[in-house]
C-alpha cells in the first residue's frame, strides 16, 4: 500500500524557493483580467504562487508574467491552474520543449531547493 504522506511529497522535478513578482492574465466571460501576486516556488514543470485577489478555476489557462530582474521585461509563459488551496495556486507550464525551464533557469539555485523527494523525469 502506498504511504499517503510520501505520495504527497514525490515530485517529478525539483522545486526551488523564490520570491518573485507575478502578474496573471486570464479571460472570464470574454473579458481579460489581471491579478498580481508572488511566485514562491518554481520548478521545470510549473510554479506555485500566492494570489490574494482572484479566484481562478482548476484547469483554467492563464498567461504568467514573472519579473526576473528589475531591468528586464517580464518573462511571459502560458500555464494552466492545477491546484488551489486558499490564496495558494499551482500552475503547470504549457510551453513546449522546456522553453519555460530555460527562461526561468536563473531561479534554479542549489541553495534554494525545497525539501521534496524527486522521482523520475
């Protein structure tokens, strides 16, 4: 039998702690909306963020704009809402061929690795 606690911590990719400004653009009933928050965890497959003033649906496709430095334009990535717990959201990147991971590489710092078990991939 699978250990439920272990199953929750197994991840396909390493996760890295971060504290980056985040803008989320999404559409609802034909209108475009913008929400602001903070990206607090990042990995090759997606990000985790706190968004205090929005209620996104699981499965909703959004555009994420992540500020990687104060001088450069934000990195824009397409993603899908995978999970939500209160103000905390998980997004899975929809970019092909590792494009998202390549653009976010600056955030993948060994000293920022979050304590997760990594499995395959």
